[in-house]
C-alpha cells in the first residue's frame, strides 16, 4: 500500500516567513512526505494568516484571552488539530509556550525552529528579536538557528539540526535576524523532510 502523506499543521504568531518557506518547499518538492493541511495563529492580524489564505490552506486563529487558562486554549487548538487529522505540528514563529494537553497528544510530534544555536540563547523570554539583541550584547561572533523536537522543557528538546552564521561587529539585531532567517528558511523544510522520512503515521 502506498504511504500517505503526513498532515502538517503550522503554528504561527507573526510574519510567517518560515511558513512561506515551508509552503514553497511543499510546492517545489523539497518536502515530499507531507502536506500543510492547517495553519493556526494565536494572533488574528498575523501576516502569516494572509500567506496561508493566499496559498489556499485552511487556517484558524484563536485568542488566548477568550479562554480561562492556557490549558483550555491549547485544548481548543488540539480539537482543531484532531479534526484536521494532523500528524505533525510545526511551530514557526509561534510565540506561546505549549501546555500539557498539546504536548501529551503530540508527544515527539511537534517541531520548533529557534533563532539561535541552542542550548545558547534559549528558554522562557528568549524569542524573536530578543535573541538577536542578546547575542549582539554579549559580543559572540557566531550565532545561527536550531530545529528541535518540542518537549515540556522550553527550547530543550532533542536537537535535529543546526546552521550557523557569522555575527559581524557592525551587525544590528535586524541585520543578524535577516542573515539567520535565510538559514532558517533552508534548514526547517530540509529537516522536516528528513524527519518525515522516518516518520510512522
Ligand atoms: C523566526 O526567527 C523564528 O526562529 C523565531 O521567530 C521568528 C519568526 O519569523 N521563533 C522563535 O523565536 C521561537 N522561540 P517568521 O514569522 O517570519 O517565521
């Protein structure tokens, strides 16, 4: 029997350039073992939602403040993931910490991309531009990005792949972010495809 493609959900909060890279990767055959079946945002005005709509991908957004607890919010997302028969969840600039209901239902089936060479510059409060600001503040000369499996310890799950870039003396957080994003857009799709190759639905 032919192996079916895995249903991927991409969780986003912002611009969604990683989502765009994943969509491109499916369209150009870099990702062959999965299809993006759902995009979920916790921000109604995230540009990522526009990108999903343009690509004809079902999307939904939900506001944390409409729910009593983080767990209730995640249970709501979980019911949508289940309804869309999602096999693998990809965090792509999703700026929330996942709680037990999601982590248990998708144990070892949630991946994240983080804009530093973990375990450096990770953990609670270290996300997005804050990472690049801190990297520049400390004066290190190499940074990068990491794709890892998500577990209950923020940014500490098993590392699947990393890419490094130079940090130059005249870098700003923006210039460094742009250099790292370029690597993210290559690394995430390639790592997802590799992960799916050994994936049991
Ligand atoms: C990316 O750099 C991603 O690695 C980072 O947010 C940015 C989202 O950009 N994620 C985190 O910091 C998660 N801890 P995008 O919305 O354009 O993909």
